[in-house]
């Protein structure tokens, strides 16, 4: 039995609040169990230097945790004067996975900035960030379309992300912090609504894992992601 | 008539949510009009080097804005690799004003970290941070007392903060962003429940102001602060 | 009786040396008691990006202390790789107060850089910086006028700054370091020759202060500032 | 046919030179095709603060590229004053994967520093770094054993790493730079001699990939890794 | 004929003011022509980590220029967030040359911090810094002796420094800025009262120089340094 | 007798490998005794801002040591977030000395970047860097000429560099690390094939040195440099 009484392949209680903030072009509060992340999308009418003049757009992401989103206070990256490695890894992952389903040519020469700020952390903040950022990004794209700045929503598919892992020999879906911190294997999956992979990141830091375990992890992950995509569709009114 | 229909000496709609987050020793969501700030208090059982071994405690504050708390996206201090001057000024102000009413000797050799993170900004974020941080700080101190780590709550009085200013020749209480950005004079006041001053910061960046104007600013400010302290008392159950 | 035998409302011995350095467009050594600050004004024929093309000028200030301007050696900001909060606060204050009396439109699209370098510190370095910087700024503006780059001196009034405080229950004008370090209330005032306020910054870090105390602080401050403006006028030959 | 005439599941020409440098406790030049990396292992008789006093050791890794290891000159991280995200990601990966097969308790309270410096880059530098670092690490551990500082080599298995990808619809093993830069799917695999996974990192930045493609990628990767482990064994004299 | 009418082997007008500042253990204003540097010496009762417990002392130096010591405003190193290469080179030179004549064992386990702050620059700031710092250092050492913290002044000899160069084919002593900026060869010499070398740094950036030219440069340099040492002796009252 | 059996005026075993790396326009492995440095030259078709539009070129140099090029592991400058003083000094020296023999006007408006990366250090890394960088620079210039981007090789002479020093009272040429670390006097010389000086940097950190000692140091240095220039010529095929 899991800590919070869930089945091994069961997601945590999930909620998406659209238009959570007043100013951004897209803004979402995503809640999955006790994990809460504010995801915003900002439209900027220019692109990074390496893309200038190519008629293509860009999606860039930043991720941060409030100091007391976690059990013990985390020192701010701004106080340290540099962005720690974990944060860099996560924001690169968010940006890369969103870019993979946006049609950057159709987006036109503009950048969408995605900001994922973790208000409360209980495991799975990076996957929740991606799942929520997708919705904020859609809102920003619809705003562009409503203002006739683009002709169609330049989005190729839905994507969502979830964590899976092996804890005490059991394969589990959507790990909370306590499960995550005792996991032998930890995997983050990002998939489309067609069940195809955008990203697989699996780590056996404490012990290697077998092909059979991998397959079960992928199976649970796919199940969770397809459910999350249903939540996204409902939130977006489809 | 003000933009939002308020009287010149009227506060915006105000709300305090205690225990807003799961992990911190004290955590508050403060809402004043459209301005929303998460204030947390963290207990750390050590003091900065300059206080070591003196049996006294410390209160330290950090302040930050989410990139899209504002109309246009604000670049993160962590991305710039340094904390901008405005942020430094504000976090020094928050820490200084809270230290002025805490009995640091009775607090004992520990630090209370105050984190004020602006989720949405519509003017008055620094004063809202102080007013909210006071409540989060009280919650952390009560936790220390409940755990018998201190004998009494080492707090000398209530404090709250508010902005006043002169806009189009009118003295106004609790300026929203639009008022603030066209103010000729801008003042932040921090006062106790006895109507005494902790901090006065008044700036006539666009034009100097007279003694008479100063007096009216102080009068409006005092009125607002005493009302805010009533909200604090109610939130804390007094 | 004060440490140095002064009356409570008496300034320290004061001196301004114009043209103190060879290279700058304006340069002043200001001495008030044992506090000595070199203030320079530099003309740069461009403005910060946010002002480009608006035909308006800018005044920007930097402040620094020599490591041994103080009793114990202060580590350089350049060695720490970042500017400390107190320094940022002071240089923002100097720039803001000088901009408030310069007619930036008449200045034209150029920047005046103000540098205040404290050679010796004995309290009141930020207020001495402002009082001295005013004179250096005037010298730079006169140079612009002499070179026919501007038609008139774009300065609306005189300004000077002074500290006041409450020490052992007494309100004192122009605190030296020893007084300042035992002050219960500490206030910096910047005023014009008409007795109007540019900036009020009062802090009761150790104890709140009353309206009556505030009024006495303002009275002493005004007296001191009007005397300092007389010194400025004399130094400038008016 | 591949650019360099290889079969789709064929590794590039591979070589390991042990004791490549004079000073380090372990040092290896690893060459795979035109990719050349110097991997060193340094023994330090202390552990990071979070491990102090627990009797456990640590393995930490740093990765860097010479500015002209690449086609165009790469600006040094030291010149930029910060470590870029890609570098951070890679050095975290190297450290994590090596820690997963070292018995940190048997290592005792000491740190092994792994430095991977890319002399020449032609794709696969991160996987070459791991494969080479394993051998340098073994040399350092053998030195510890020879000096009787540890009783047995605290290594649980062999590990090696390789890249696989999908280029023009073909699954390829051990991509060179030209293949890598046109790959639709890019995957790095780290596995043990038993064919178990330490790390899977697969990215479909340009297009998602299916379960069938994933299986073929894993099959090719396992083949390559088992061959690389044979090279490691031979280099180490087993 | 030189710009300022000097002979080729003639020093500029030179002056040393001892006890220039109130707080430091040693402080000197050195003026050579229009170059003015404040040199201070600070005693700190601890040593850098690498010397701890060895009973030996240390001398460390920092050098900085006021932004408007120069013709055009120099951006502060603190604003850039790092110390530029030229500054690092100079402060390493000052520290190294002073350490070479101090008996660090007799100094005892303490550090003397030397701060050289250029108030006005007209060539030769690094050599003036060394010549002046010597006197400030002597004052700090005498203070230690007067307080009976050391038994004798741990100084082995006098040292002074001067620049020499080749301008328009002429070897010149003590170059001012205008000469320095058109010099083909530029050399800084640090010597003792016995005419021995502490440091020779000669650069033919625009053209190489011959052995014969080197000898003449050294001859002029020695003449200048012996004169400077006479000034030091007189300033110190010998 | 020297540690490695050499005569006092004898160079270490010396080797230059041209075209050491695949990508750079010039790349050299220089080995002198156990010291090994990779020197590369990169052509960039632009100049630093201060040279823009003047039709002149530039040569800029960077220097770095692999962490385990030395006996104990050296922390990377990138990890420290800043370039240490010694590194800055060395890269300024390399750039300055190479610029002194390149005809920057004939080079045209382009920059040659020199990178010197020390693979293994046993004394004399900065002088080996210069001697090797000269050859890499020549290779890059010949490439420019072969591509008809310049009409002639814009190089005025050969230059090489060597260290000399005084160890146990003996003047020695080309010091290895063990000699260098016990040297009383340490000197680096950069000279042309005509025996003229580009740079002399001599330091008597532990003891001053006399004119007679200087002359002997220069004599040994010249002998060594002329031999090194013969090696350069041979490597370049002259």
C-alpha cells in the first residue's frame, strides 16, 4: 500500500486553474497532490540572436522554487549569484520538450517565455511544470491567434509529463517526495497523446535496472500521461 | 475620483490567508487589491557570524518578484547573477523593520528567515510584504513557544506598512500601480499600533513637497496602518 | 554636551574645495568634521538605453568607500564581486535626489555621472556626498554652458542633505560616527533652498519615534540644510 | 551507408591509453573515432560537508571542452564567469553514473574527483568521458588498495556509455558529430556488464519516437556497451 | 626637451605626506608630478589559511583607481563584478615586492594589508604605489613595535620603484602619461638602497630593444630609485 | 649537478608536434621536458570594439591548466567563477608578446585567438606556451595566405621564450618545477632571433639580485632562446 493509499499505477489528485494571474498572456496553477506550480507564458516579439532573420520562433523556459516550497529552506539562486545544476537541467528539459511539439516556423519570429515557479514541492515538480506549461503555452498561442498575429495554433500535439520509479521493488506512478527519496530507480517521461516519446530520463542511481523493469515503468508512465492529457483537454475546453 | 472608485484615504480590499503553505513554520498569502505576496517565516537554529555566542537572535528578509508578477516580464535576478538595487533596498527594509519590534534577546540564538515572494504586483508590494511578514513571523514565534523553545512571544508590538502619495495634487492612501506610476511624491510608512514610526521613506522624485503635504501624507498613512493592524489582529485570532 | 562640544543643532566644521582633481568636468572635496568625500561629475554624450532618442538627459551616481576610510578595513566590493546592499541604496539615493532638481529635458541627450568616493568616514557620508555632488554637478553644467552645449544651467534649485537623529533622548543635528552608532533614531534629509523636501528617510531601528520627535528632527534638519546651502552658494561664488 | 563506412550497429575505432599523465592517481586518454578525452581521477582525503563523519566516500566529476576541440571556437566557461547548462548536465551525469557502481561505504571517507577534458570533439564526448573515466577511476582505486588504504576495490561492476540515435530513419550506434547534428532522436545509454541500465536519456527534440524505435535503440546500445566493456577489461589487463 | 621641461634622467616633483588619514595604522599620500595615490597599511591579527600555524606573517596588497583619476571615466571593477587583469597584475606586483624585503618570520602570525588607491593618474601609478606603500608599511610596523607586539622592525632594506622607457629614441626616467602612451619600450624597476633588483619588468610592445638600451634604462632607473629612497628616509625622519 | 643531469645552460628535451588537432587553423603540442602544452590559433573575421573600422587586426590569448596538469588538483577557474590573477597575468603576457612581432596592419581586420592549454606542468608553462603559440600562429597565418586572404605572412621575426633563475647560487637555464620552486630569483625572457628583448620579467621574491647576476641570467636566456628558435624553424620546415 502506498503512503497516501493510492494504487501503484494511480495519479495523485490533479487540478489545473487557468488564468491564474492577471498580467501574463498565459498563466496556470497546476496542483498534483501537494505539489503546486505556477506556469506562465509570455510573448516577446523578438528571438534570440542565433535565430534572427530566419522567420522562426523560439520557446525558452525558466524554472525556480520558492525558498520554502521545500521542507528545509533552499537558498535562492539569486543569492548564490548563479543557477544551480539541477535548475539548469530542468529548465533545459522544459524548453526542449515544448519546442519539440511547437511548429516554430508557424509561430513566426517571436519567443514564448515559459516560467515555472514552484510554490510548494512534494515530488514531481519538473513533470508538473511541463504538464502545466503546456496549457499556459496554449493560452498564449490562442491569444496570438485571437489577435490575428498567427493564422493557426502552431501546436502539433498534446504533451504531458509524469514520473515513475521503483520503490521497495514496486513500480510506482507519480511519486510523491517521500516515495521519490527512497526510490532505487527514478524516471521522468514526456509523451504525446499518441503514446510516443518526447523524452525518457531514467536513472538507477542506487542500483541498475533491467529491461523488464524498464518496460513496466514505461507502461505505467504511458497510462499516467494519457490521463493527464485528458485533464489538459478538459481544462482547455476540448 | 480614484481609478477604482475608492476614497482618497481608503485602503484596497485586503485579505490574509494564514498557513498558506505546507512546509514553512509560518506562511501567509496577503492580498491587497490585485497585489498578492506569499510571506513565509523559517526558523534556523543558528545566527550570522557577527552574532555568534551573544545569546541574541536575528531576523533576516529576502524579497523577490515572479517574472510575470508584473505587466512586462522581469528578468530573474538569478539569471542576471546579481540582486538588483531595488530588491536589495526592499529586503533590507523588511528585515530592519521587523527586527525593530522583535526582542532579539528573548528570541535566543536563532534566525528567523522571512521570504516575501510577489505572485502578482499592482503597487505596494513592499508594504504588503511587511504587513504579511508580520503575521508569518508571529506564526513562527508561536510555534517556538508551543515547542517550549522560548518562554514568551518576543514581540513588542504590532507593525504594518502602507504607501501614501500625491497624485494630481491629491494625497492618496494605498496606491495601486497606475496611481503610483504617476505620483509626484511617493512615501512608505511603517508604524506600530501606538501610531509611532518605525520607518518613513518619502521621495519627491519629480517635485519637492512641503511640510503641509508631509503632514497630510502622515495622517492618511496612520489611518491606513491602524486599519491594517486590525486585520492582522483578526487574522491572528485576537 | 556633545562629544565634540557642539550645540545639538550645530553643524560640524565644513569645507568645500572645488576643482580638486585635474581630469573631471566637476570635482569637489567635501569635508564635514572628519568625513571627507571626493565628488566628481563626468559628462558622457549618451544616455542609458531606456532614454535613447527622447531628447532627455540622465544623472547617475556611484558611491564607494576606500577600504580604510573606516575604523576597521572594509573589504572592497570589487573583491567580493558584487556591490553590497548599503552601497546600492546610497548610490540610488544620490542619483534620485540630484535628478529631482535637474531639468533633464534641458540637459539634452547626455548623462552626468556622479562619483562619490569616501576618503575618510566619520558619519554622514551619504549626506556629504549629496551636498558635495551638487557642487561638482554645477561645475560640469557650467562647463557645458561655457562650451555652448546647453543654453542655460538646467538646475531648478539648490539641494543639500544632512543627518539628524536621537541619541540618549536628545535630538541632534549632523551626527558624527560615534553619535550615529548609538542613535535610537536615524534620519537623512534632503531639502531645497525653499525648505521643501526631496527625500526623508527616517528609521527607528532600535525604537519607534513619535510625531513630536519627528517634528523636532525635521526642524533641526531644515536649519542645517539651509546653512549648508549657504556654503554651497559661497563655494560657487554666488 | 554511414559517412565513415560503418555498419549501423558498429562502434568507431576505439583506444584507451592508461597512465597518460604523470601526476594524477589515474589518467586515461580515450579515443573513439576523432573524439579524444583526457580522463583523470584524483584522490582527496576528505568528503563534501553533507557527508562528513559518516564513514562514506564520494565521487564527483567535472567536464570541460578545450576551446578548439570543436569546429568553431567555444568561449571558455571561465571567461563567461559561469558554467553553462550543457556542461553542468554532463558533469552531473558522469558523477551520478560512476557513484552508482562504486561502493561508497567501502571507499571510506574520501572523494575521488573525476576530470574529463575534451581535447577533440567529434560527437559522443559525454559517453566517451564515462567510459574512460571508469578506467581512470579503477586505476585510482587500485592505487588506494596497493597503499593498503582500502581492503578491496569498492567497485560493483563495469560500466560503459554509448550514444545511439535515429538519422534519416535509420537507428545508428555511436554517432559522430555529423550524424548527431542531423539526428531526429538522440539517446545516451549507460549500462553495466550484465546488460542492466544505469541511465537512459533519450530525446526526440525534432520528432517523437515510438516504442518500437526505442527497443531498437536499446538493442544497438547494449551491443555497443558490451563491446566497450571488453575494451575496458583489456586495457585494465583482465 | 621633455613635455614638462625635465632632463631625461630627472624625476618629477615628489612629495610624501605621512599620517594622511585618521584611521589606518599607516597612511600616506604620495604625489609625483600629477600622480596622487593614497597608500594605507592595515594590521590584521591573522594570516591566510595556507600560512596558519607557521608563526609567519604575510603582506597582501590591493590597488584601485578612482573612476575619474583618469582622463576618461573608468568603469569601477565593482560594477563589472570582477577585477580586471591590469589591476590584478599590479596588486600582485605590489604585494610581492613588499614581501621580498619584510622578514615575515619576525613579523609574526599577522597580515599587513596594503591598499593603494589612485586619486589622480598621470603615469607611474604602480611605481608610486610601491614607493608610497613602503612608507605606510613602515608606519604600521613602527606602531607594532611601539605596542611591543614585535621586538624589532622586520624590514631588511628600503625599496622604491620607478618607471623608465624609450620615447622617440630617447631613454627617459619617470614617464608621465603623455610620454608613457607614446613609449616604444616601457619598464618598471623596483630596487633596494644597495642598488639591487627586486623586480624588472620591461616590455617592448611596439618594438624589441637591445642590450645597450636595456643597460641605459637600468642606469636611469637606479639613479631615480636612489633619489626616491632619499625622499623616503627624509619622510620617515632618518 | 642538476636534478636531471643537465648542464646549467642546457635546455630540456624539446619537441613540437604541428597539426596536433583536427579543427583549429593552427595547433601545436609543445613538449619541453615533462611540460606539455596544446597551443591553438583560431582565425575570427572580426576585431574587438576598440579596433573596429581601423583596418587593423588583433592577437588575443587565453591560458589555462587542466586540473591535474599539476601535482595536486587545481580548482578550475570556471568553478570559481573568475579567472585567477596568475592566469590573467600569463594570458596578457602571451598576447602582448605575440602582438609585438605581428604586423597588425597587414593582418587586416581580423583577430587571431591563441589558446594555450597546459596538459602537464613541470615548470616553464608560460614560456612553453609562447614558444609553441608562435608556431600555431604561423600555421594560421600561412592558412590565411594560402586562401589569399592576406598577401604576405605579417610576421616580423621569430620569437621564443624561456625561463632562467638562480637556484642554490647557480644561474640555471630552463627550470623544471623542482628547481623553480626553490629558486631565489626567477626570470622569464622573450626574445627575437636577433637577440633583442620583447619582454624581461625578473623577480627576486626571496632575495634581491645584483647587476652581475642579471647579466649572467640574460646570457643564459639568450643562448636558450636562440636554440628554441632553431627548433621552431625546423618544425616549420625552414
